C-alpha cells in the first residue's frame, strides 16, 4: 500500500470510499481520476483528492518544481450587498481597515465565545464583494444565520467557484506562460480578475504550502477539465505534476489545519494567532467581549511544534502527550519530513510547557514515543505563510 | 469487489479513504472495525460505516431479523435554556404545539428563503431541553448564528451523545431483553431516558428503515464498546448482525436523504413535505413568508418515485431525466431492490410530469435507460415512516 503512512511503524489502515450523490464532485474530478488519483477524503461535503500514489514524491516536486492541486473543496461563501463590508468585519476579529479592493487576508472567524468557526482566506473583489475561501465547516449556514437578525443588507450565497492551487518555486514561470509576465509581479495576498480565453477566473497569490504559489478560482464549473489541461500544458516545461495539499510541507511551515489543529472549542490565542485578533478596534465583531476577556486573563494551553523520535509516524487521531507521567496535552498533527529527516508535528500543550526543548512522551496507539517541543515553523526560507 | 454496486452494469468506482484527525471517530468505531467494516463515508465530519461486505445481505437481515447500526455521525445539537422551546419553533415550519415532553418529531429546518438546512429528528427531553438528531450539515453553526441576535436565552452545544440504531422486526425482542418488556409498549416517535447498568442512554422509537426500530443514544462516549457488545449479546437469539443504513430499504420506504434528495436549494413542498409546514400558525419561524408565498404560487418540480428498467443500477451522482427528448429533471437516488426485483429510485421532476406511469429516459453515464415515474413508497406494510 502506497500512501502517507507507508513506511511507518504503525498499521496502515485503508478504508474504502464510494462516490455517492451526497459527496459532491469537483469540476476537476474527472481530471484527477484520469491523472491517477484514487485516494480521496471528504471536505465541505465534497470529494477531495489526498494523493496520487506517493506523498513524498509530491512533496519533492512541490519544493523543487511546481504542482497542481484540485482544492475545489475550498468552497467559497460570497457576500455582497450594501452592507457587505460591515458584515464581513462582523464575522472576524481581524481588523480589515487595510484590506482594500484587490487584497486578500488570512482570517479567523469566531463564535460568540471566541471559539473558531473556520480559518478562511478572505478575498475582496469589490467594495462590497467578498469571498471567504473556506476550510471544512458550513460557514454558509453560519453566515446566513448571523445575517438573519443583523439588520444589514447583504446577500450570502455559495457561487459556482472552484479553486486550483499552483504551488512550487516554478509556479510563477508556469503562471507567466498562461497569463503573461504581469503575474510574476503580483504581490503576495493580492488578487486579480481575468479570463483564460473564454474561461472566467480569479487569480490570487496565496496557497497552503509555504512555497511560492497561486490559486486559480474557476468561476464556471463547465470549464474544469479545460482549465486543468491548460495549466498542465503550460507547466510541462517546468516539470509540473498533479499533487494534493502536502501535510509534510504545511507542517514544516507551521500552517494549521481546521478540524485538526483547531476546532470550535479552540480560541485564536491558543493557536498563536494573536495578530489576527484586534479587540481594541472600534467596530464590533462576534466574540469581541469573550476574546477581550481571554486576552486579559491569559490562556491555559498553546499550540507548539513537536519533534518525535524513532521510526516514521503519521497520526490518524490526536495522540495524548505526557510530561513526567502527567497528561499535558496532545499531538494534533504529525508526519515524517524526508527533507528534515525527522518526524515533526503540532501539539496543543499546557502553556507553561510550550517552550522549545521540553521532553515529552507521546502515547501513540502502537507505542510510547519520545518527543520534545520545538520551534515552529520547522522550515521556512520563503516566508510565504498565511497573511 | 463486494459493495452496493456489485452486480451492476456500471463500472464500480472504489476510492481509498484514510482516517485523519479531521475525520472524527465514533465511540463505536473500534467495534465496527472489529466486526469487519472497512467501507466508510464521511458524515458530519465523522467516519460513517456504509457496509460490512454485502448490502443485500444486510437488507435481508434488516427485514427478517434485527440489525445494529453505528450512526454516531447523526450528531446532536442540544438546545436548553428558558427560551429553548420558543427557539426550536423558530427553527422549523412544523407546528410543535403537540410535541410534549417525551415525544419526537421529524422536522425540516428552513432558511429564510424556504430552502432546507437539514431534516433532523427532534427529541424533547424536557420543557426546555431539546436535541436535533442531524442529517449531514453543520446545524450547530446555523443555530448558533440564528441565536446571536434572536434575543432569546438559549444554550446551544453539541453534547457527547452518539446514536445506535436497532432496526428490524425483532428489534423489540432484542430491546426487551436489554431493557424489559416496557420497551415493547413504547409508542412510535416517543423517547425515554434510562441507563443500562451504569451507561446513561436515551431510547427512542425512531429509525431510518421503515421497519420496526429503536435508536439508543449513548450519553457518554467512553462506553461505546461496552454498549455495542451488550446489544450484540442481547440480540444473538434473534439473529442480530452489524449493518448500516440501508439504501435499499429507505428507498423502498420513500425515506429521503439530505444532501442527495434535498439540499439548501430545495423547499419542503418540492419534496412533498407539506404536512411539515404550517404557515398559518401564529408563531413566527424562519422562512415563513417565503414558504407562504411558495405555497400560494405553487411549485415547479416535485420529488416522485421512479422505476428503471434493465440491469441493476446505483447512482454516484444525479442522473439527468428526459421526456420526449426534453430535460425534465433528474434521478436523485436509485438502487436495486432484491425483494421487489427491480430498480427503484427517487427523482425530482417537473411537477406536471410527476404522476405515476410517465415514460422517461435516464441518461446514466454508462447508458440511456428506460424508466417511468412510480408511486412512493414502493413497499411499506409497517407504516413506520418518519413522523
């Protein structure tokens, strides 16, 4: 069995998944199947490719060349209407004053108690035209619920928009071959609206890899196959290959995964996202009072890096962490990095134990493992992290 | 490959799914794996068993004996607080006046435009204590969003509650062996709170099979394995076996699946659920104005039964439906019933063509198929349908 747990000391659990109408298909689904993908997960009620055979091979191509990912499962929530800007600010603790038209922002959406609803990338397409490019939760329902009695004039829909990611050091050459040299000058976390022949798209300088990269938001699903093949042709000279979000690379970069490293019961301070919370801003947002209180009183636990000794690992659930025989937290994500030649991960631990170098024991299902807290990110020469 | 598409004329698509921390595990997960399940889907961000090898074998056991299902993925949204009853009524068009403590109701939750958010079973545990036992969408986020400015005093959480279903004609004997004879007298769509030794549970006379059945809501996840084994021991004399929600049986009974037969863009009248919508009630609910308008103006399409000729079928996406060469709708679900010895399904069609006996053509990916509209339910001697 090839897969991201191949080579680990653990039993590799393989389950079978069948497509059903409830699991929506991406406009790129046929292409991903044709290119050999048969490992999928489910994300926002949609089939999401997770690898084409060997995640380590995809990792090397990502950091040395360029890769194309079907991430149509990053569904968009579109917010328009006269009060759209005010409504979007209501949804997030991040101060959006400097998020002018054409810019993107990594934001946290919070509930009234400060818990995290989602951590999307926000795209501002117009004064009152926004997309939230989502992690895995029904923000469409959340936003519609919030809007009900908010006394604001907004329209909230899921548009026919499906992102691809083009990630890797040769992503700019690939994108320039498709869209011209202007693409290379796009500033990080900006967007532009354009077409490729008759295909309507939005391009953003964003991604989930820590590498140089772009997202191409397809605005009409019928062109899924055509767009996929156009990118593949353009990238051929740069050694492009199909790939999927890389757990190895994102953990190296300290990029977080919603549902794994944070949930509705986590607050932004616990994941070190203080910079995304402005409790001093005049404008109101959901969770403001709770987050102000948490900020004043401090947090009990904090997400930190962790290194795990021994054979290759990968976790299929959170693993309990112990210090001096006492339970002090859990490993939320871990993976073997073939570049760093060690196991790296993220762990939610008691705040007092989050400093690097603390010896810990991981109670993995297959064995007790020796570990220590570590500095995040593990590898980040590019500084292309969520902004 | 054994599975619900085995024996069909179509290509059987098998994808690989790996457990990850983002895909939550049921308290019964270890038991389902031990009993041989390796086919799973994802439902409410949780791994959901879909069969143990042969869905037709599970079907026969369901209709002749008794089956035990892990449906922990039917997550609960718990609503409590002084205004809980008023808040729950706000969420649904169904008039809840007669839903007294100890009763259950099949309800539709609607958005402001009348679109369907979810179709849960509502359980009333106390005057102001409710559970919504969910289909596959984040109603927790919807309800929290609605509550923000609703000016009602409610608390909304996802409790540690995980349902099992015990379904089949011998379910009452199995349940009586566990809980005593009183269980047999439980009225359909009622509940009771009890314990099994030290295991806290709620029992309801509900289910997703059209057969006599019960749900056992485990109120403390640590007892998952113990509860599963207790039910298996009690059911041994009645030929109990592990099984999963039966697509065959639920389509025979005309029971609907959220995300498949209805979505956020469907309204309750289009799925024939007029009885669940009371636009004349005095109390306000979300979608009231829109649903009143739709009721007055009529609907354009209606869900109906469909029978499909030829070899066994099963759809992995909606299939377009044509009448006299014109597109008039789509098959939302279909499956072969070994009892009825034909292919049966549900289809959303132009309202004028929804009467039984209309000849249609299904454009399935593998072939054009001859079909006709049909009366739903296809088989229902027990009348144990959602109430």
